[in-house]
């Protein structure tokens, strides 16, 4: 087993959370010092842009580009928001990061905040992560005491305050614009841009929102440079490392920091300890519940955003859920659809009504009440949900569409046998 | 100007036009639920999907979310788009209860139309339907959530457009619920619009529930006469009863909406107690008999006391025809000059407002929505002219600063700065703002009268109680604004304020701003009444004349002075002193039983009429139906409710102007239409204010502002009053309007009576503290005429040393002496 460089999880400790002192001993806040002492705002954005850091929350939006879209003459105050909502099923990397080294993401938020002249930072965290919220609140105070937050950070003119905001607890709050609505006390319905949040976000002021993992990379990019970061990946198209969250029928499920572009087979066989005894790889969801089933033919795929896009899938959050030959994928899809039907915000018709419709038909198929006619209806709806208001519904039907594409016989077997063949 | 091709047809549209709107201009109605012209596009329902074939967008997209751009080629009939829209309808119908046969929206339901036209006819969904609990939302609206298709129009109207928060979306996913946190009466006085904007039957009209299908109704364009704005409505009648009123689009006045007072203020029309027969000395008679007796008795008075012993009074709820005919008859018969308004002060203020309403300054209500600074001087929009409050909200949503200078605890459904000035200090407060706002360089370039006026607005020297910082903040906003509007009331303000408001607007205009001026007036046709009335003539002067014995006969034409006159004892004594009191009206007002002769008149719904709103817009209303006693009444509850007769029961009443015409012996020979034309000719010929009045046929459906202020040089002539009044420890009394309960006609509506809060007397907390009174205490005001007893409401947001009494029909408030404006503190006591 090759040992890859650990960037985010390097000092992960089995028994405790890295303290501020421990973080500082290992180069913590050096990136911030360099930022404030040596770099202009635009230098920072330039470096992040050159590093090719793509947003790690699932959408893979180029972070440097996002920072660039805050116009230099945009109104003040500006906001920086850290998305720690992490509601994507199978994903637990942000939680691991918070519990490993909370100051790393805090430092990243400060650096990114500096680059856009943000005055206020907000960490939006899901309510189930109450322990994480408490850790962050405690560590933010310590960071402020140490001069990393508050007024005149490290003797510079830059001032930033960061608060922790607990979500009301819906999946859609993880979506950028829905999250901003939630922060403003409104219903968390997504809003279709334009205007983009970097132009008119919270209270119509420029707002940059990124994922915990994305922020955590920033101090390292500043310290070691963009080229170093790009070279961490094993593919030319990828950049940096990625925390993969592996769950399902493997021997050692967990969060592993591995280079972007590592092969799926290597992740499962080397790091996740291989398939469980007697289990054979049937398919996996490569990036959380809103990605499609990746069938066995792609077992050796290079796990980066580009490669998965090529096979009609997505790397998403990098949460790999592994299914074996005994798993009924109709049932799995039903389970996922159940989740998405429940978590829809209810704003647009296709998502609000289409997902429960799909759930109903899948439940009938799984329970042996399916009819052949259901398949074309499901196929049509799968396509039509792409015309929903936001990206939620296309993600929600990704498992269904890949089920019908790669495992159609399994669906038909349910209908013909009038029962689930796996039960 | 972008050019776009939709279904092979070209159209050029204004920049920013959505594709759905461009298609509408071509006459192509793309299906829609969430899109509403007043609420804008949000892309929620997804039923307006079309296929973009060429241009910057490709594929199936929502036509409400895309701005029309050059080179766009759009198909509304593309197979993929049609299939998608059909699916959207199928999704919307998954849980719909298909209860059209018992749904009041059936027949004018957008969902029905779209379902049928969208081609979704056969149900495929095998699942169970969702069910919701409905809520009690008050007496106006029936809630049926199972019908909901989640277009979000209601919550967007209610919260965004309307500014109230007690109704909205709750829960999520396909359990999303539209309603209140808990059951209860909706707080917004614009809630009835939910009925109009709901594309299906979630919100239906409660008072007219199950009364008929839309196609059963005689639907007629009509007008609201419950305040001076003159909003457009549609009246629906069936079985000889006006049963429902809806908003009618008017781009100049009310837009798509109306207030609840206007929507439900029509009940007086079909009340059981409505007097429909002529009476003299308690005996029923025909109108002709009644008229004959009236003529005879009038002649007797002329014979003994001369014709000047006869006076006629109308009111601002008269149609223009009636107002004119009152004057014409009074002149022709050499009676006293007629009175239209309640007292001299109101008459003077209305006349002043009209005389200074420069056409260059006057704005339509909808223009207020695009103002960037609105100063409200002595007006309480939500209570006096509710739709004005909604216009102010739209201005504020677009970034306007709203500043209200008014002593009352004014509430608006938007953010605003309230400077609770006492009535005499209203203009000094705003004067200080203007004085601070204008640069010396600008002032130097003004003409001498304007400059002089400017310097009279001395900043900081006046005795008002506002913070200088508030003045400075507003001045800063006024300085940078482009389109300021002065909104000015005519009721509680001092006599000079209307003219000063116009002067302020003229000054801002001279200083280079596109300034506007907008008055609020006391009553629907107060503008026309103001044009017709003589100076120094009012109901008050007539009462004096009766007391002095110079007037012996009084004819009240759709006028109930008891409702508004503050000294009940005095007016009752005066009426008793009369030798003849004749009343003509369509409501059974308090003066009807006191009349020696009563003649029933028709309502606006039966005879139509011409009304001039507060901005001088003349509007024609056609009759909504033929009239008569409602079938429910004549049928005595029988089914079928038939009685056999050769004519419609209860159509004896005539328009007041028709009755009056017979007093000068015209009218019998000519038909109603010719008589109306005749009245118009008389007006144009005899009344200088009306010489521009267009012919009936020339008045466009939206009405037209015909009126030209006689002399636009009138600005800057008004004398500044001498600051605030001296403090003698007494409380100033203001009798004011409330949204519900104080306007005479709407007070007849049972559903609105339910909404009107129990009348309260309002007092500033500092005064309450001094008097040892608390909020909620029952207090008694011991006045000369008697005692007014009501609950006390203690507030912070009003001027101190003041007492606010609503002119509420349920409060026996008319105990004041004429001209009394102050009461001593020892006249107020707590009732244990």
C-alpha cells in the first residue's frame, strides 16, 4: 500500500482534537501570517485560482473563480460563509475535519475572507453536528484570543468576526442560495442566479460560500504554492487530495485522504480493506446519494471530477457507498428517493410532486406490485426532473436514472416475478 | 429593443420583457400559475415551459424566467415542451381533490383551464392523495388547502407585495402548507386579494360562498366608493343581489388589487332594511305621490318664508350627476347654496387642494410606486385610503424613503420614518427637511417667490419635537432623490397645510426634481363636491342657519350628517326645529326615520354614475344590474322562490338626480340617458371648474384627469401659520378614520363589522402616565353633550397631548361642541 501525502488529516489523533498549540506547532496559521504580511488580496485569489482548487461540497465549482467574481469595488460589508451543513448521505468528511483540526478550516476562512475583504464570517452547521458546533465556538474564541480573529488580525488592518450558525436541519440548506435564505431567516428555497451570491448574497451584499474541506486546503496552498497543490493529484485533470468517505460492504469504512484521481479499485482494495467476506462489488455511488450508480465496468476509474463526468456520473462529495451482489438496487434507489422526496424544499412542482410519484412507483415495484408501464413513466420523469428549478432534482433522480440505465433487468425482474428477487 | 421569434411570429419588445410576456403581446397565452404580472416571475410552478430553438438558451426552459433577447427562436408547441407541461399538470393534479362541483372557483379556475388545455385527462398515479386541515381565516375567506397546487402566489402576495407576515408557506416538500401559524382572522386589510390571485379554489369568497358560478353572475365593471381613491372593481350580481366584488385591473390607480373595505363594502346595496318605498308622515306612498307632497310643502314654505328658507345638502358619496343636480335645483329655485361637506374647515381644505393641484405636479396612485421619496403630510393611508398604503409599500420595496408627518399612531405595511407632529407642526417638520436638503447653489437660482418660500421654511427654529438627526437623515435622502411625492391629507391637517404641501412640491420641482403631489380627500366624490361647493358653505353653516331660523326646510340627498357631525345634541335640536325635513337615500340611515318625507334612491350598482377621485380623475360607472328586492327576500325561502307579478319587486327607487330633476320639472319628459347628458351640459356651461369635462362617451375606461387647476401661479402665496399651538395642559382631540367601522357605507357590511376592532381611544404613554391610566382601561370622557366611553389604547408612536377618537359607528362619539378641539385632563376618568 502506497503512502500518499496527508494534508488535511496529517495530524489526526485517535484520542483528541488538535489544540491551537498543536496546530501552531505543525505550521498552523503560518499561511495566515504569510497572507497578511506578504500578499495582497488579489495575490491570494490568484494563488487559489492557479491551484485549480475545485469546491469540495459536491458541485466542484472553481474556488479561485468564485473569489474573483467579487468585484473590487463591490459594496461593503461582505460576507464569507463556510458550509458545514454536510447533509449528503454517506458524507462525513467535514465532521472528521472539525473533529481533527478545527483551526485548519478557521484559518482557511480567514484567508479567504481577507481575499474578498469580508467583515463577517459564518459557519453554517447542521444541527446533528452539535458537538462540532461547540468545538468550533470554543476554538473560535481561542483563535480570537490569539489574535487570529477580531480587529487588527496579527497586527494588520484586517478585521473578521466568525460566528457559528446552527441550521434548522434540512438537506436543501446545503445548497448555496438556500443556505443564504436560511441565514436571512427566510424559507430555505434556492434562488436561481443571477444575481450570483458573490454579487448579491446575504442582505444583497457580496457573499462567498464554500465547503469546510475547500477552506481547509487554503492555508496549505498559501504555504506551499499552487503548483505543489496541483501535483498532489495523480491525474492531470485533478488537483490536490480529497477526503473520500467510504461506506457499505467493505471491511474498513471511513474517511481517507487520498490523491485526487486515485483509482476506485485502489481505494476499495487498499484503503477500505477490500470487500466484506463473500461480498462482490456490484456498484457504488461515487459521490453521495445524488450521484448515479457506478457499475462494475468502471471499477478501475480514476476518481476525479473530470473522469466521472466522462462516464456520465459525478464525484460529488466523494462519498463512496459500496453495494454487493446481494443488495437490491431497486430497494436502494427507493431508500434514496424516500430521502429526496422528504427533503425537497417544496418550491417547484417537478421536485415536490415528481419525487413522491417516483417513490410511490418504486415502492410498488419493490413490493411486487409493479407494472411494465411504470418503467417508461419513471424514465420520462427522470428526464423531466432535469427541468426543475435547481440542481436538487437532477441529483435526486441520478440513482433512478442510473438504475434504469445499468440495472434495468433487475427492475424488470421485480415486475415479472411480482416480488423482490433479493428477498 | 430585443426582437424575438415565437411560434414563427416576430415581435419586438421592451428590454427586460420576459418571454412569457412577449408571447402574451402576440396573443399567445403560455400556461402559468406562479407567474403574475404584479408579483413577477419566480419559476416555481414550471408550467410555462417552452422550447428554445435558437439563441443564448437552448432546450426546455421556463418562459417566465428568461428575458426576451435578440436572435431567440422559441416554440410553445414543441413536442418536448408540450409533454413537459402535461407532466407538470399531472403532478399538480396528483393530490387535487377533483371537487370542482362543490368548489366556488369552478368556472373561473385557472387550474381547470390548464388541466383541460394541457391535455392531462386520465389519472395514472396509483398512490394515495394528501390531505390537509383547513383553517378559519376570518369572515372574508374560506380556506380549502386540499385544492392547493403550491404556486406560492398567496404567500408571495401576502408577505412580499402586501407586507404582512401572518400567512405564508409552512412545512416543506409535498407537505408544504399555506396558511397561518394558527387559525385566526387574517391581519391584512388586503387579504381578499388572495381570492383573486389564487389560481384555484384554496381561497374563495366566504360571504358569497355557494351563491353561484361565475357564469351565473351578471358581472359588470364597477367602482369602489368607500374612499376617495376610486379603485376599479368588478361587481357580480345574481338573483337581484350584488353578491361579490373583485379587483379590476387599472394601471393608473389600483393595479391588480383592492382593499377589503372596497371589496366587501357593498352590502348596503341589498340589505333587507334598505328603504325602497317613499314615505310621508309615516305613510307609504309612491315616489310620484311623495314628490307631489314634497313640492307642495316646499311651496308652502316658499310662500310664507321665501325660497331662501330652503336648503339642500348632499355628500361626497353622491354621484357627480346628483351633486350637480343638487346645485342646479338649488339655484333654479333660489334656495340656499347647497352644502356638500361637513364643516367649513373641510370645505376650505378640499377647495384649496383642488385649486393648487397643478397638473404638472399631480400624480396617479400608481406613480407613487415609482417615487423614491414620499412625504406623507397629515394622512393615515391605511385608515383613510387603504390602497395608498399598498402603493407606499411598493415604493419602499423599490428603495424609496417614506416619511410620515402625522400625530396619529400611523401603521404602514412597510418601513417608514414616523414623525408624530401635531397637526399645526406637520408642515414645519417637513419644511425643515426641505430647508436642510436644498443646497444654497440650488436655492440661489430659484425665482423670488420660491426663494422666499424656501427661507420661510427655517430649519431648526420651529417648535416641533423631532430629533434634529431624524430631520437630517431625511434631508439627506430628499437631497439625492429624483422623484419625490408629497402625499397630503385634508382631514386632520390645518387649513394651510394642503397649500403648503403643494408649495413644497412646487419648490422641489423648481429645484429640479420630478416632484409629485397627491391628496387624500374625505369621501369618494369629495373632489367634485369641492369643485361645486361655495366657500364657507357646509352642513355646519346650514345648521347655524336653521338655529337662527332662516332655514326652515332641509333636503338631505344621500347625506347623513349625524354620522359625521361632532355635536349630536346640536344637530338633533336643529333638525327638530325644521318645519320640513326631506331625505332621499338608499340606506336606512339615522336621519331616515326623522324625515317628514322620504324618497328612496338607487345605488351605484343600479344607476351607475360619474365619480371624480382625489387626483381629479373622472370615472364613469355603468349600472351592474337592474335592481329590485333580492329573490331570497321576496321568495320567503321557498324553492323555487317564485312570485308572479308583472314587474320586478322593489324597483321603485330612482337615482337621486332623477328625483331632484323633477323638482325643477325636468326629467319627467326625457329618459335617464338624455337627462345625464343634460346634466353634463349644464355642468360644462354653468360651472367653471367643469368646462373641460369630456362627454360621457369620451371618458376612457380607465378614467381621465380632465381637471386643470385654474391658475398654476397660485404657488407660494400661502401664509405660514404661527407654529404650534400653545400648551395649556389640555389634550387636543382628533376624530379620525379607521380602516373598518368609520366609513359609512362599508359599516353596513356584516363581514366587515366582524373585522372592525372595538373602537378605542388612543393616547400617548406620557399622558396616560400623568393621568394614571393604563392600556386597556375603560375610560370615560365627560363632554358637554354626554359621555364617550371606550377602551383606552396607550401607544408610543403618536404625538403627546392628544386624544385620538375613531369616528366609529359603534362609538357614541358625537358629544363635542362645534369647534371644540381640546379637552381638559380632568374630563377624562377611568371607569371602574
